[in-house]
C-alpha cells in the first residue's frame, strides 16, 4: 500500500511522504526512548529500494514511508498498543536515529489508523477519522469522449468502510462520530489522506469535521 499526503489536521494523499524531516540523533549509549505526553515511538518502515517495475532506485529517489511499527507508548495513550503497524500524518513528529534504525516520535493524534495488514480496506481509523471507499471517476464525458487519467475528476463521495472511536470532548468523554459504516457521504475537496488498495480501488481517510453531508 502506497501513500501521498494532503491533510490539514492530519490530511494527505497516501502513497508515500515526499519530504524528509531533520533527524535528531540519540546517543549510542541510550538503551531506550520512553515517549512522554501522549506520544508514541514508531520504527519507520524502510523505503522501497526499487520501483513497481523492479528498477533499483538510488537512495535520493527512494521516497520516505509514513507508516511503521509502534515500539513504545506513553502511559496515557490508549488508541494504539506496542507492536501495532500504524499510518501517520506526513510532516508530523520528530525523527530519531535510534539503535541504527530510523524512528519517529509522534503525538497519538497524528496516527491516522492501525493497519492489521497491507489491505487498505482493513485499516482501522483512529480518533475522529473515517475510512471511505471513493466513488469511481467518470470514464467519459456526457458526449461520449473518453477521458485521460489526468483530467478525470473523482466525485467527492463514497461509502464509509470503517470509523474511529471518536474524539474526546472537554470533559474527557468520547463523542461518537456522525456517520456509521455503510453510509454514503460527501466530503470536502482538499481534505483527507488518499490511499490506493492493491485491487486498484481508491480510498480516503478524512476527519469527521470534513464530512459535508450524508447521501441517500
């Protein structure tokens, strides 16, 4: 599964993050990194050394992944557990080189969802986020002219596949989300993290506040 970003709060296109964050290098003598203040430590998934066609890529062309495995969490984090594979927002967190591997320290709110497998449709959104299977773009105009991939515009609608647990209000109570699995919804144009499944289907993870309407 690949990712590109475009999220506001977290938001973006899910293929792979396009920029590198500066590294904070921990001392070799440190044997552990214990996150504080609702933060988690994630071991970053290694960059792909070759393209989809099998061509080896130089290190400068290998795109940084924005997913990895949770190594450690602070005591007040309940949304993920150690060993979870997670997808997180681009530009979030502080990267650290720890025990000869790339890691990142994130706020728990920066985690988009937990990935039980590489199947995007199985992603479990975190917090007030919603996983949507996008409506397919039109293949041709009303006059029958076939559209190229570059000019196809996907409708801002889709079917809700999975929802997060909701967000906490000021009193600490978790508020349920406004939609349920199976609902057809419309979402804001420049919101969310777009994801592409292995089957070629397009998905997007958006925040509850980015939903414009439920359609029926």
